[in-house]
C-alpha cells in the first residue's frame, strides 16, 4: 500500500502532467468503485451515470492531498475524491510518449493499456489517465462542490498533516497523554497525525529511541520531542527522495523512489543496528511486522 510520501509524489507528478487539461470522456468498468466507500459496497447504476456525466467537459484546476486521499479540483468547483487503498494506481499516457504511473506497482505484463485491471478511464485533451486496481478496494467519488465533501465529514477521523503548522510539540504531547495504546498502534491509527504507515512508524520510533510497544501516555517530554522531530524529518526526507520504492513501485514521472535506501530498521530484522551493532528484532504490533533495536529503543 502506498504511504503518504508516495501519494504526495503521485500528486506532484499528476499535477505536472494533467493540470489544466479538459476531460473529454469518462468510462467506468467497475461501477462499485464510483458508488461509495467502505468494505461493503454495491454498484449503483445511477451513481455511475452521474459520475460519467459530471466530469465531461470539466477542466482540471489542481490536485490536492489530504492524508492518502487525492482531491481533484475542477474549475467549475466539482470535486473528484480518490483513495488508492491496497492496489490502486494511476497511469497517464500521452500520445506517442512513454507511460507514466504512480501508486501500486505496475506489472510489466500489464503495461498494455487499458488492461484487465483498468477500472476507470479519463480521456483528456492531451492524453489518457487510467485508474487500475487489481483488488478493487480503492474508490473514486464525485462531489458537486467542496462543501458537499466537507459536510460528509469524510476526514473527521484524521489527525493533522505532519507539516501543518498546528502540528506542534505541545499538540503531540497533549494528544499522546490521552492514549493508552502502544505508540506504534496509536501513530498508525492516523488520529493524531497522518502519514505514518508501517514503514515510517518503525523508522520514526527508531530515530526517537522509542520501543514501538511503549504505551503512548508513558513517553517522557524529551522522548516526545525526539519523536516530533523524527516524524517531520523522516517524512520530509522520504517525500524529497520520492518515497520508498518497494518492489516495482514507481512514481508518476516513471522514476523510482529512493527512500528505501535510507531505511534503518524497516525490513532489516536480524541485521545489525546501524547505531550499536546489535541484531535488530522483529515482533508483531497492530498485526504488522515491526522491527526495532532492543538496546537503542527503550
Ligand atoms: Zn541499536
């Protein structure tokens, strides 16, 4: 699943290529994906017809990101909200040019477009934007205005963006005090700050010398300070590096994310800690593999 740095890079890549373009035609091959969100969804013919009609002739003004959601703003005020979930990907192809993609990795056998996993096609004035999704957990939703999206309270469970000026040390300390869960579980919940999935949670806990199983409300002021710095530093660096290139994940400009080279604990169980040399340990937290150094992280 792409994490925040990968979605941010996809957003930047899409903005540089499709901003200002006009949607000529929309085709939907999996009505379920445009009919709602959540695990149980039913295809709606009415919603699908509305989705197809709504974007025709519309000019793409900007693409914004909130946590791992992409919000496409059209000049008329219409909104397209997209979440890639486990296996969604966007592939943009301009006539006579190479394919560019972002999100879930594309398989070389599926480089032909459209392919059997193509669920929605947006024909633009200069090229074609394909939404592919093997497992179909992602969604693409139409809102007539930003107000209708906000009123639906779509983002109410999400905490602050890591680079929001309100995400201060004081805020983090106050929020952690209210939580009794393990620090990794609390951070992965996204309710305090967004952007920390499995990879970046392990990396920030290591950088802050905090064991992922510590209770959130047990952290001391100097530990919270280190954690706050680590969250901002690691996510900023990961975005700059284009995200973590896992397997064949690639960015919207076709390049690879390079942050994986800088991982210090994620995926490195049994290897020596870069600080103390002890073997890194692997445990399960929040049903996810978690790697940490038992001597550096207390
Ligand atoms: Zn160590």
